[in-house]
C-alpha cells in the first residue's frame, strides 16, 4: 500500500511568492522494508 500525506500551509508573504500556498507531498511505500 502507498501512504500519501499532503500538507497545505498558507504563507502571508506578499510580492515574494507567486503562489500564496505551499504544497508538501510525501509518498511512502509500506510494501518495501528498508
């Protein structure tokens, strides 16, 4: 199975960032043991 967690954080920076939203996507594969 794949575990996908998406975090959305709002940045209050005006003029610096083209998009006010920062996306963080983490994909973990639980089928493989490291």
